[in-house]
């Protein structure tokens, strides 16, 4: 008898017949969609960027092992600059996704045995047709959103925490097999399964100790989800008033090209509010929605998904909320002050250059008669641009006479470059 599976969220239920014949389900699963074989035209970096846009945390791999240290990425997703550095390392043969909270509740049911996957697919034909699935060297990886946890079985694993990862297409297995999607990812979010056990993705005969752990983790996850929904509803009610409203208004862009930096500013302003600083960024989606709707008048990127993804990435990158830390306090002063007259004349086309000039002016005031310190990575972080862009902008200020470069810094000695502000 085929168990009922009222497990997908209602708006994500896959279309299909009301009943399926388990005798032919195995062939149906195997033949329904040809595997999407990776092509050499898609680089691993491009693939990583596509997964990141979904809100996933990805890392490079060699064979099946992570390349370099990856523990920090369990709680902070790598940004564009870090991604380029990670995937520029030698010997990379693939990429992997960190699961659970690192990727928005992503879960992978790893079927190491193909026959085991076929038995599950025959028992759950609706899920087997709808859940994104990867062909591995030995079986299948089935992806969905579900309860956090990790359980090991004889035929594979339930991987749903940030301490575990899975290889993604177009990775290459040590055997030479190329991972590929047999059922592709949907355009939007993945289907959510509230009860993996009823869906056949957790065996009934799991060891008692593991069962207890998984049940406890699921109960904790359910409590967290309930609290998250409560906080999200509260934020929806507060979205038009108070400090949240001020954070939205004061970080709205005034022209095209400011979106990324202003999103980062929004994150810093929100994290400066004690009630919001420790929240998961997903709870703040109503705030991001309000910001995006008002910013649509000037920003070039109209899709909310792009703004939301950038907000999630920026949220993890904030080291100093607005008003915290010396350089951050100086940067806040620079944002509130008028731009230097010379910068206004020279850089009418680029507000970020004018803001950098204002920052240098405030740093010079702090330094008095001495040269001030500023490294391009700090400048880039504050301005919301890559460090090499910030370095080029500092060079422009020197060439145009607003700055004079002093003693050169050293990364080995953790010493920044020195500058003298000359414009006023």
C-alpha cells in the first residue's frame, strides 16, 4: 500500500496523478527526465555563484574533501570576493553545499544504494517526481527543506545540519563520475517537508539513540520556527514605525549603483538595535521588502530575490553595527557631513568617491597633525565594494590631489597604509 504523503507545503505540491502503480514506479523514476550532464562551459565559480543566489553556502572541494578550512562558513556565508579566492585555489575538482542553517534549512537525503532509492521512489512517487535530485556515483541525493539534524543509515544518511556538506553538480567524483541533476532545481524555493519520517526519508528502524536525538532536534526546530513566525509577525506590525522605519528611510539609495552599499548600511543599522542583532536574517524579510519597494524608484535591479539574497549575505558580513567601533563611528560622521567641495566638483558622477573623500577628511581630523591609517579592505567594507575597487578609488584621490600617500603598510605586520588629507 502506498502511504499518503500530505507533506509538501500546499503551494508547492507537485502536479501528478492521484495514484501511482508501484510496479512501474521504478522505471518511471529512472526514465522520467534525462540527467542534466554538466558541460565544460560552466565553471565551478559560476556554478557556486548560482547556488549562492539561492541563499546556499558553498565551498570548493578536491575529490570529496573540502579544500581549506570551512568551519567559519557554517555561520557566515562567503561573499563574492571570498568566493573568487576560494575557487582560485589549485586542485579544485568540485564544490559542496553546507546544509541545515548554513543554507536556509536545506536537507539532503543521501541514498548510497540505488536500489534503496528506487524502493523509496516507488513508495513515494509524488515526492520522487518533485524533489530536486542529483545522480551520484552510487545512488541519489534528494534535496528539500526540512528539520535540522543528522542521522546515519545502512543505505546512506539524512544530512540536515551545518556540520555536514554534499557535493553538487558539476563536481567530479574520484571515480570520474560527474554529478548531475536528474530532477532540476525549481525556479523558487525548494519544497518543504515537515515530517521526513512519514515521507520515508527517515527509516522506522533507526537506532533508538539516533531516534531520540533526531526527535529532540526536530522539537527544538519546531519551537524555533514558531518563535520565528511570531517575531516575523511582530516585525510586520512594527515595519512602519520607530527605529526600524528610521533604519529603512536613512539607508534608501538616492541613485542607481548604490543598492549593494545601502543594503549593507541597512544591515548595520538593524544590527545596532538590540532586539534585532541576534535574529536570523530570514525573520527580517518584511523589513527588506519594505526597503526594496521604496528603493525601486532608483535602483537598477528590480527583482526582490536579488535584494533579499544580498541582504542575507551582507547580514553575515557585518562585524560592527552602526555606531560601534572607532572606524565605524568615524564613517557615520562622514555619512552625515557634507562632502568636500573639491570632491563634489570632481566626482559629481560617483557618490561613493565623495563619501570616501569625506571619510578621509574625518580620519585626518582624528589624527590631527599626523598622517592617518586606512587600508583598502576596511575602506571597501565600509563602502560596500571589493577591496581592489577601494584601492583604485584611493589612488584616484591621490592623483587628484585630495590625498597624499605616506608610508606603505604591510599585510604581514597588520599595518595599514598612511595618508594625508589635503583638500581643505
